[in-house]
């Protein structure tokens, strides 16, 4: 007897559902998204390609980073991947994982390419004495101060744990996420005494291993024993997939990170991995950039006293809610309630004018930008940094900008919300006294 049409349909749906959740399908998705291989691979690559060749960020520096960051289009890729592979039931999390993997791989390639270029620049410059502009000194000083402050906070936490761990015959486990060339881990270890440095297991994690030799050399020089140094290549979004990190699950006393977590568009994902790494009572302390400038191409200053939503898409004023048009976000003028917290307006002014400097335009251009910014604010006109930069295009920067990769920095509210949602006990953020753009966060499991 022929199978009724409805039954035939549901049998094939059931088969597809089963297939969608299989390990074979996970591999298919990985192959197609990360390597462009297998069914749907080419279609998916050409879809992602459109993202890859866009300037990143499109509305900021117009720079040409080629990272296929999933944050471009949110999770808009998910239906495309499902369709290309031919199974509408593939779980979103499987596709997200593959997109993260692709993003991390491309990021690493980009970072390594930038490093190679850096070397070339250094050799071309050899022998020339570059006079650093005041802005460069300020930025360096502020970041150094943020690193030193973070290092002190983290080291205090490590010190508190060394005694009890030592009595129990255990090392104290410290993990640094996005360790780079060590500007976070070195100031932390430096704050420990020589004998304390021998009681810590230092685990540095980065998606790129290019700086691992620097880290190892630096830690050895600080007196951390070789056998206590672990260098792990892994991505924030999938830390526990790495077998070495998996073996540390529930073991970490302190997890830290400096200027790195914004590389992950979804903070919730990395926080949930951190939570798994930490032992009960373990501490998570990190610092990162904080400003609302990233929200949209056109930034509009909300009226005085208005309360702006976290993503800047709307504000509330005199009992009315005003929503922004597409491509527009609001910036709050409210003064910060907490110590050292500047208003979003002040942060925006600081960040955008810092970018003028980071592009190596002169201090005079930075000043001119600030005046333009203030006039726009006064007249209520939107601030479009990209269009301002076009004016600067004819003018020569003092030297070629070395900033190649600008990133989706977060506001402190974004991080606070994600930390609260992580299940960890979240403490008060500490706003840097040196700059309205640097914030230190802490949480405990
Ligand atoms: C701005 S550097 C900060 C390095 C160091 N913490 C410091 O304070 O100088 C950001 C680092 O995060 C790393 N990174 C970016 N995305 C990552 C990811 N998804 N997983 C792991 N590391 C990542 C980069 O390779 C880079 O070394």
C-alpha cells in the first residue's frame, strides 16, 4: 500500500532532523563554513565573501581588515548555511560555532600578516629617530596605567589564594585570555614576590601563537618555572574544546584578560566559558575599552537628561520614547554617576579624536576635529566620523597609520549586562582615572 503523502513528508522531516543533529552534519557544516569544502561550501563562501571584502568597520576608519567577523550581520548567515547544505534543521549553535571558528582562523591570519608588515616597517624605519607626538605618549601612558592597575588587582587576588593552595600542595592557576605579547600577564606576575612566582601555574591563551615565544621568555625571566608555563592556542568562544583547557575546567583560581575580550562579538559566550574554567569562588578580572562610538555610522546626541538605551537605538525623554532611524544611534549627555565615569558624549569625543591621532594626523588635526565635533553637538547635527575622515583624505598623515584592525569595542553597560547574565557574582566596574575609555571589571564564581 502506498504511504500517504503526509506520512511520507513527516518521515523525511524526521530523517532530516536526526541527520541535522549528527556528528557527520557538524563536520559537514565545519567543512563548508570554515574551509569551503563539500556540499554548499562554495555557496556559503561566496555569501561570506561579501562580508569579507567590506571595509571593517565600514563606518569608522574605512580600513580594510578582511576579517569575516560574524558580528557584521549578526546571525544572518544561519539560514544561508542551512539552505546551502540542504537541511533546514541544522541547529543554529552548530552554525555559530563554525562561524566563530572561521572568524578566529581569519583573524589569526590577519594578525600574522599585520605582524609581518610590522617587521618590514621596522626595518624600513631602522636608523630614523621618530619623534613621538604627545597623543601617542598619552595613549601609551593610559594603556600602561590600565595594565598596571589591572595587574595589581589580579595579583592581589592571586596572592590571596597562594597560601591555602600551597598548604594543600597545589599550584595557584592563573589564566590570561588574549595574552598577545604579554602586556597583561607581565605586569600581573611582576606584582608577585619572587617566591610567589614559583607557586603559580601561568596559562596564556591566544588565538594566535605568534607571541608565545615572547611570553615564555618573559615569564622565565620573571622566575616562573618552565614546567608551570602553559601556552595554549584557542579561541575565546570555544576555550573548553581545547583538551588542555578542558583539563583545567573548574581548576582556575583567577582568570584575567586585557584589551582582548571585545574581539568576541558575543561576550556571553566567552563569559560562560570563563565560568566553566573557574573553580568555585574563583575570580575573573579583566579590563577593556569602553565607549559607545561603535553603535552606528551616524551618532546623534540625545537631549540633555534623556536616558539612552544600551544599544543607543532609542532614548526616553519627558516620558516619551524616541527611536532612531536606520544607521543612527543616540549618545547620552548624562554625566556619569560613578567616580571617574564620563558621559557617553565625553567618551565619544575622546575616542573619535583618539582615532584621528591613531591615524597619525597631527595634533592640530585632532584639535580641528574636536572643534568640528563640538559645533555638530551644538547644532544638533549627526556626527559621522567616516565623512569627517573623507575631509582628511587629502591631507597627509605624519606617517602611515599602523592601526590596521579596529574592533567592536563595548560599552561598560554591555559588559555589565553580559556578566550579570553569566551566573557569576559581578562586582562594580572601575573606571580609569586616566581615560574615560578604559574600564576594569570583576566577577566571582
Ligand atoms: C589588543 S591584543 C591584547 C594583548 C594583551 N592582552 C595586551 O594587553 O597587550 C588582543 C589579543 O587578543 C587575541 N584574540 C583576538 N581574538 C581572539 C579570540 N577569539 N580568541 C583568543 N584570542 C583572541 C589577539 O590575538 C591578541 O593577541
